């Protein structure tokens, strides 16, 4: 009886991530244009979301424990947050990527298992964010692009924290403006990036600015 | 992430935890190991699984190359006679396969320190196109389809379904079990055996000229150093700088242990020296000056030809036959033939 009562005091808040281009949902392997003329086909879009917190204005009101999730456009599913039913919130805060402690702590399971393909093999560290596909502007012979963003060691820590306004006490939809990201990323200049460093940090900052909600 | 949370809890519970005897033992007088055993407690079933994985060519893309192909027990888990590592379809890498022992004390891995945890080390050779050319997804797929591995994973982790995490942790368990501390040097230190005059002279020379980087009892400080080797014009390998991007790390490579050095020829990160005498000739007369040259090598090391012979006699006392011929570390034929 006690347990049922405890359960009754919680509710599920659905957190969904929705990649968009020109205000429309991005579909895997479909094309869209950036800068008017650069044709893009996205074949992979995956990123880690970690350390999810809810805030009421500037005050922390709830944080998820063991908060590590992998978003994958190929099999996008929402994240069910189990929060106390009474909690009032109007902001969400989360990281894109994996914290440095987890990066140095050896083999992990679940979403953090290296079989997920989000771990570098030649140099230790999680790939925080991965976007792959084709761009008509790429200098690669097959017009491919591959952006693998990560790196946990100072001064090139690519982990980014994001805080967004949300509709109070409601399910949360976070949009990722892929069009904006690819326009600022300038694939014509750099179609492949697969190692930590200043470039990975720069692109991670750009990507972090492309997460938005309707309440902003 | 439940696992990590449990690991941290376990760490608290096991305050004062000493690594148990039969499978992982801290030799007396050695420092505390740096591997986080609390997250991967020594366990005979896991070591056994790791041992089978270590000797299994299924970890490579075309089932040709196992970890043991380049890390043979008979050469203290190095690759005798091969200057550079070998991989699938006769591909050749750019560095010498290092000996594997006493890895619980090693903080970072690879000649350039690219790998930050023993658990993650195996990912590099498994996926490198000039080594095993596979992927963790492919390896785990093969393991899940194997009746032998379903049984071994069940016995080791209580779950027959292989995962990347369990595969890597089992490999760590086997590698952590490779402790070498039964050489003549170790017996001398324990007062069980005495050095002869030549070995004793060599030991004094070692302490004077070598011990600041190859510090006892592990015979390495685990630091990185430029030991004055000229750059190979074809390999153009600048070592640690390629990972850290710091100019001060140019030509710095991991200081390797000297334990079992008689078994682990050829020497240096690119296997350029076949004999120990060549190594000593390098230190005594071949040092190439440079901005990042180790401070210890700035003044010329004066070694007579007698000194070199004595030093080599001492280095031979670091050979651990018990380690090299230990059947518990060898090919697990009792398990592999059932596959």
C-alpha cells in the first residue's frame, strides 16, 4: 500500500527531441537545402543527453539520477521523466554529451556501452554528438560529411550545458534546428571532423545554440 | 548508469578492500594499483572468459588475428622478432606491440597515452584497420551467436547475452591477472636468492643511470619521455604530441617497464633495436639532442664495455620464467576446442 501511495505521487513528463529544418521534421535519408543551394541528406544524427534537471525560474526543483540518454534519429523515442506530481517547473537544463568523470571510468553499460558506436576507439572518449550524411558542398569525393564532436579534457572539453524555457508542468518538446547548425558548421570548409580539439569545441558551441523550445 | 552508481556504492562498502589472493595479488612492497577494482572485482569466471576472448581470432574481422597474435605469452605478451605490429591480411602497423604485465598499476595506455583506462584499451586493436579491423558491434554479434560464449558470459556475469561492457571488463580481468613478480630480482629483494658479482655491479649501474625513469619495483614511472631517438623518416611518429597537441610532448613516448626485457625484443616504440646491446649503445653514445630531450639524458651516460655487459646481466635478472610459462595465462585449449 505504501508503495502504491508513493507511486501515485509521481507523474511522467515526456521529453522529446525533434530535429527540424525549415520548420519541418527532418526525415532520415530525405533531402533539404541549407543556404538555399546546398543539398543535404542526413544519414545519422545521434547525441547524448545527460544530467537532466528541471528548474522553477533559477531554482533547481528536480534532477534525474543516472541521467544518460542516447538520442538517435533512426529510432527516436521520448524520454519519460518520473517527477514528483507536485513539482512546479518552467525551465529544463541538460548537457549534450558525457561528463569527464564517466569518460575516464572504464567500460559502461546500457546507453553508454561502446557497442552503441558513440565511443572513439583510437583515443579514449565518448562522441557527444554525431551527424553524418551527404552535402553537395562537401569537398569529399563522395560528397560525404561526418561530424563527430567530443573531447573531455581541458582545455578542449566539448560538453555543453543547455537551459531552455518550457511550458510549466507539461510535456517537453525540444527542437534541434539542423538547418541552422549545418549553415554555421560550413561543410564546404570542413566536411570531416573526428577528433577532440578547438574545432570540436567550436562546433559543439554552435550545436548547443540550435536546441530550442517554442517557449523561448 | 545504474552500474556506475552501484560501483560507487561498492567502493564505499569496500573501504579497506585488499585485492584477493589467487587471481590478483599485490606483491609485497608494491604501490597500490591504480585500476578501479571496485567497478570490476577480480573474479575467476570473468578472468576465464577474458582469457578465452584474448586467444580468440573471432575478435578480428576475418577471424585471423587474436590479441595473442601480437601479445604472445612466451614473449611476456609482446611480439618477438616483429618490429611493428601485424594485423589482418598481412597489414603492418606503425608501432611495436608492447609487453603486457602488471597493468593494474598503469594509468594510461599506448605508446602515446591515447587510452585512458584498461577497459577501453582493447577497442583500439579490435577496430584498427591494420590490426583486427572489426567493430564492437560485430564482435558482440559473434559472441551472442556462440554457445560457448553464451555459457561463459552466463557464468561470468549472470547473463548469457554478451555486451560491449562485459566483453571489455572480462578482457581487463584477464589482463589484470598478468602479474609478473617472480624474477630473480624479486627473489633477491625478498632475500631468497643473491645476485652474483656481475649482476650486483649491473644493479648499481642501473640505479645510477636508469632508475629515475625505469623506477623499481615496476621498472617504469609510467611517464612519457623523449629518450633521444632520431625520428624515423618514414614513420614520422612524434608520439604523445599527436594526442596532446602540445609541442612540449614532441617525441615523447611511454616509458616501458624493463621487466621481462630479455623476452620482449625488438626494442623501442618502433622496434628499431633488435638487441639490448644496441639499446645500451644508444643511451651511451647515440642520444640525439632536442628541445624535449629528457633532463636525465642531457649529460652523456658514460658506460664502458664492461659496464654494458654488467648492466645486461642485471637486466636478465628481470626475466620471470614462472610468468612466461604459466599455463593459467596460456591458450585455453580445454575451452577453445569445444567451439
